[in-house]
């Protein structure tokens, strides 16, 4: 069964080109020109992925993404933000809103498809591997939840993916570049400073749950996840 992808962009020509590209790869596409129409489209079909333009009329794509992540019905839908905004601060702001990836316009069809495939691979649970544990941390891919000592820890989709990478590769040290490839895929617009920001936020959430020092900084190299708390 083909995955459903919702394209939210106020320019019909862009929606048409994106739709043709994705349909040619076997995906089923829905379209909306603004946040209101996107919500209406999602009333009957919950998409497997949303391509979301930042600069929408009325409610911006950023505010729409935040609303989706606050709604339990839509909080786990992966979002790729499409934007001409290319500054480091704006990329961090988009990721903080809960989007899973960020593509700067203009971009090629080849790049878009690579990002879509990477997101779909990461978000489809592998049978028998839905639950992963490391020390007091329990990660459930199917429900998109992280528990520390049995208590849920609220994580953004981006932080969840980073935690999933760490917990499936314990004790190994990864550079920022390796984390970018492993979590976001190659050719991402995410930079090393953004990785540091997301790691700090993930570490803070774990510490607030009473799980200190699981995410460790290895000076001059990168980061490591370990149940051997230092």
C-alpha cells in the first residue's frame, strides 16, 4: 500500500511539481494551500509524511507544525520543512518546532526523494525491534515514547530520533558529522552547531527525568550514549 504524503504549499505550481515527482516514485499525494485546508484534508486521511512550506498565508508552516506536534492524533507524523530561510537560527527554530528534516529552497527532485526515503525508512517500525532498552531507559518505536524508570519523557520527534540512534549504538563515540549522517541522512542542511543544540536539549530532558550522564561528551571527538554512568 503506497504511503500518503501531504504537500502543504501556497503555490500551486510547486505542489504540482512535488506531486508529480512523488507519484512517479509510487507515493500517493494530497495537497493543501494553507494550514486550514491541510487540517481539513487530514480529517479523513492521516498522512504518513507532510512536506510543509514555512511561508504559508495565515498560519505559518512553523506554527502549523507546532500545533500538529501538540495534538496526540498527529504528533507522530514526520514533517519535512521546505523553506527559503537558510540561516542557522531559522533551521534550529524549525527543528525545535518538531520538524524531522529541513530542506532549503531551491532543491532538486533527487534531493527531495532522498530525504523522503530516509524519513520513511526511519519511521517504519521493524517487526520484533519496536522496544529497545538501555539501563533505565526504554524506547518504544511503535508508540514513539521514551520511558525513564517507567515514566514517560516528552521528546520532540527530532530528539526522539537522536535518542533512538544513541540507544541502538551504545558505548560508541560518534562525531557530530557521523550523527548528522546517522540521524538525518547525507546531504542534510543540519550543521554541527545544530547537533550540539539538539544534544543539549535531549540531555536536559533526560536529566529532568532523573537520568543523568547517559549522553556523554567526549572532548574533541563528539558524543557517546552509555549506561555506565560516569
